[in-house]
């Protein structure tokens, strides 16, 4: 063997070290802190770009840790029975507080003396409690001044299983002398709010609950359900035997106990079958084939809606027999992979689900079909009475919970429903006579794009308020019972979001609206009131904030939660005249601020047309240095349901956590996005569902870079989920020189394998009729895989392998096209996960963050462990 002389080896070693030194000093520093290093070829006069991810800061504000820094953000009022009083729970750094508010008297006070009740609970349960750590749960008012609640003990108690539930298995266990199963003991208490006295309910039994399959009639004489896709009926007494048998049981134990009860049932239909079912078949999407077979013989919900006098019930029946199937295979979480098969109509399919509207007469025992197919492939739905039913205190009576009863919109024997054409260009409000089947059109809505609708709100005299976008903005209209337009209630270049309630005695309609107040973000919502003659429009909760309100059933008072993304949330109580009665709460941000949190920044830019205002929010690192330049990353969702841009305060933990790595993270809207603007704005993407929002995202980011020198527009990332996954990949392919990195999760990249409702609605479907009157539907939308050869940057595609919403076929097709185009990309599958990745969300946060860190900050991790998750899990073991 030839030996290298020592001097030569020394020279080689010194040369290698010099090479390494040069390499290290000319490459971005992949370190835990952020550094700035010059990069050759930079267009900046002085390169001060941030390199290296701040892992520690990202860990501190990771999504699963943010919850520990935040207390209550909103008041959720629980209105007490038919009174105007309500109670709520509020948490701050001193613990949880329970308050009762009497708006009539203008009073707010604590329900419990916290020190006293902690002592009482400690004495009774023998578990130590204090005022800051009360174990109270499941509060429920029995009457206006009496409530009940539960406390779970630290001690186990043995639970006796009934012999018939376990049969031979139980006998074998008894023979082996095994102990019975145990559960944490639960203590039940009754508390008088006025006298502040506590009483333990030693023999308390939870109220009997109603199985989900029960379609109870308003007079409680009949219960309708589905079994093996046919309708059945039983009487109330027999039904109560089942309720009693199921009491204190869950799941299979409750089903087994129910099966042992002998009752008289009347079968009402005989022509039901799978995929052409009356009510539920117990299977389909979300159910494996094996599970479907197990559910087939059990009682299932019939989804019936009753006339107020209980003589008739109505339902819609879906015929999916000709609709093609889709599948996912559950390969994780089971000993043997299982198949999930479900009917799934895709955009442009010739065979789609067909809707029948049926009314059953319980006296004559006859079924009648209403309104047969004026439009091919139309959809239909039944309007219901939105008011609650039964005794508001029955659930706490200790006997039987009041069943949820679904009733027709009108108390008269008339059925209100809608029909909509497949392309949603036509929507009619209809009324039917259940005795004759005759129908009448009350309202017609026509538009050259798809239309939204909301249920009408009917009044005692038969008049109803209807929500419509017919003039390009969403507004309210008052109609008479016969469909005659009486008056227009609202108008103008602003948007009515929804009706809250109608006070017929005072002649007021209460509703939520936005874009009316000058100088505000047009998405900020407020509560308004207008008279039933269209006069007296009144803003009830002024203030340049986004307001989210909850009104009581009597329409006398409402609780107003208000904030912006950059303000501490506050809560106030108002009356129906818009008078503020009291301030209720202000959120405690002490822990959040102490940790270093800083508010994000709302911004406004112009769309690519240079005219339309676009709104967004910017999230900066909390160690932000204005003298440095940061990559910019956009979280996107194209709409048209929303733009995913926060208006009220929200932790937005995923965006905040990602920003701490060393990014400027933004959320930003686009034309064709949020529906709460003009109809033109909302429908901008109609017919161009892939590319419509991309130009606005790009131009908006460029405008931000022009304003802020700390944004490095040469390092641009984008990510999104579902529709945002579709959009983020499209951005990389449509603007490959602008967007450098994308993380695209569960995207509907190929809408020909996505459900027809979303795709046909928002993109459009063309009705084609031949000379013989045969109708077909044409649908075509640009697909991401069609331009896969445009990819220049770094792309990570992810999907769940049992996603039965946005099927993983779309992601696989993009991957296939990229491979055929000889493109490098990254691909990740979440095993056993649906559309949202479930319990793998924390892993997903770090996977996405590390991808951006690698490709935008030059900071790559190669270790197998995600230390942040391991450290966090170790604390809980």
C-alpha cells in the first residue's frame, strides 16, 4: 500500500478545512436562532435576509400550547326557560366563575359563593377542592331558581352489569371470581340560586333520553322510524318501554337492551331498499361495509317532519340507485383492512340522486308524492318551524327528557317546501295541500349564476320574511301568505347575513348585517332592527368591531361579543332598543401577553383589477426586527364559502405558530371569496374555479412588499387545505416564478372526482337539450394536473387515505402528472385520517413548518424525532 507523506496529508487536511470554512460562510446558517447572511446574486443593495428558523419561539406558540395561554373569549348565554334571565361560565387567571344575569333588573351576580361551595363539595365528595378549581359540570336549570350539576370523584365505584347484557361471558367471569367493571363515581347536586343552599341527590337518576331514531309526533301518540329502509310506526307506551330499557346504557349495551323489548310495530311501507331508502339505511359514507351490515336490521332515523296536528308527516326520499359508488379502504386501526363504499355523484354525472317529496296521512294510512319533477335532477327540501318544542325545564325534571320534535313551518295543514334546479339558476318557494297534493308557487328566484337561500321566517298571520340576493345584495322582503310581495324591508349596498328573530307584537324584525357602516371593514357584522313596514332601520350595537350576538327567544335582550383581530374581546348586554345595559366581561390576556404575544395587523390592498378592496391579516414573529427581511407565507382559502380571514379576535394558532419560525404570515381574501359582500364579488369565480383568486393573492402580496421593506418578495410560500390545497398547488403552477414553496393538503385538485354539489354550484354546469328534449349536463373545470409541467419550486402534497370528503384520488392524479413531467416534489399520506387529519394535527403542524423552514429559511432538520412533540408528550405521561 502506498502511503501519503505526512506533509501532503497535512496540506490536504488544511485545504479541506478551508473549503468547509468557505462553504459554511457562504451558505445560510441553519441554526436555532435567526441570522442574516449575504447571498451572492441578491438584488438587494444590502442583504439583510433572515435565515434559520426560530424553533424555540415556534414551540412556545405552537397550536397545542396556545390553549393554555388563553382563557374565555366569548360569553355563551344559556337563557333560562321562558324568562329573560341567563347564566354563563367565564374563565380567567383566577379560575372559573358562574354568573346569573337578570336583564329586567339590570343585575349580574355569581351563582355560587366559590369558597363556600368548594368547602361543601370537599366535605361531601372527600376530594379536596378550592375556589379556583371547582369541579362543577353539566349545569342545568330545573326551574327558574333551581339548578342541578355533577361532580366526578377521584374514587372508583363498581358498576353492576345486567345479566342479560353479557350472558355467558358474564357467567364465565363470575365463575372465575373476577371483579365487575368500575367507573369514577359521580355525585349529583341540586342548588337553590336564591338561597344558595346545596343538596346532594343521593338517589338521583339521570333523565331518560330519547334514541336518535325516534320521530315523535307533536301529540306524542306516534313514533316513526326506519328499519331496513322502510317506515315503521309504534305507539307511545311501547316506545317508552324501549326508552326505559335503554336507560343508563350506551352503545351496544343500549341497542341490545332495546332489542329485548317486545313492542307492537306497524310497517307503513314495503318498497324501500338500499340507496332508495325511507330515512336512513344505517350505512353509506362514514360506514364500512361490515358496519353497515351490522346496522341494517336496527331502527334508524326516518327524518320525518310533522304537521302541527300530528295527522301528517312529510319526508324527502333520495333515489341513489343509479349513482356510481366511491370507495376508501381502512388499512390502519383494524386487524384486517376494511372497505367503505358510498354513493357519490360527481360533477357532470348523468346519473345523480333524485329527490321525492312525500306526505303520509296517518288516518288513511296513505302516502302521497308531492310535486313530481318539473325540472330534471331538481332538489327539494322541507321548511321547518324554527321554534323549540316542549317544556324548557323537562330535561332537568329527573323523569324524561323532552323529545326533539320537527314540525312544518305553518301550524295550518299546509306544507311549505322549496325546489331548485340542478344549476341553481331557479329556486321556488312552494306550498302544498297534504290532502290533495296540489301545489302553489309563492316566490320565484331567477339568476344566471347559482343562488343562495335561507329558510323563510313565518309569522302568526301567515306573512313571511324572505331573504334574497335578487338585486345583487342580500336583503329582506315581506310576503303575504299567498306569495304577494307586501314590501321590501331592507335595501342598499350592504349585506343582510341572517334573520335573528321577529317580534310581531312590536312589529320588529331583528337581523345581522354587514358592510353598511362607513369606515369599517365591510365584513364586520352588527345587529339591526327594522319595522315590518320597512321603516325605522336601527343599528343596535355600534362600534368599529366585529359583533357576534345571541338574542333570547322573546327578542327582548341580546348578549354582544365584540372584538377585532387586534383587540381584547369584550362582552356587553343590550336590550332590543339598542341600549347598553351593562358590560359583562373582558377577556384576560395576562398569560398571553406575558408569554410575548403581540396582536396581528389587519390590512387592506387592491385586487388585481385596481378597483376592488381586498382585506387580510398579517402575523409577524414576536421577535420581529424591522431592519431584517423575512420570507412571506400566505395561508389561503379561495372560497366561495369564506376567505378564512379572521375578523374577531382569534388565536389563529397555526398562523401565529408558523410566523414564529421567522416568517411574515398572512391571510388574504380574493374576488369570488366571501359571500358577505355583493353578489358580483361572490360570483366572480363562476366558470373559472381554479384560477379566479390567484391574481388577487399575488398582487396583494406584492403591494404589501412595496409598503413594507421587511418583506422579502423573492421568498414567497403558500399553503392551504381542501379548497386551499387546490389553490396553493395551482398558484405554484400558474405563477411558478412568483410562488417558490407550497404545502398543499387534501386539495380538490381534480374536481371531476369531487362531489357535484360544490363543483357544479360554484363553477357552474351547463344544461344541454337536444331536438328530442333529452337533457344532459356539461361540466369542465381546469385541473391542476393539466399544468403539472409548469412546476419550478418546492411542493409538498398531503392527503388522508380515508378522506371521504375530498377523495385522495385528486391528490394522486396530481402526483402522477408531476412524475410524468419528471418533476421533483414531496408527498405525504396520513394513514387512517379523514379530511382534517384528526389526532395527527400536531404532527401536521410541524411537518408543514419544517418544510417552509427548509426551503425558505435554509434550515433543514434531519433527525428522526420531532423533539417539540416528544417533550410535550413527556410532560403528560
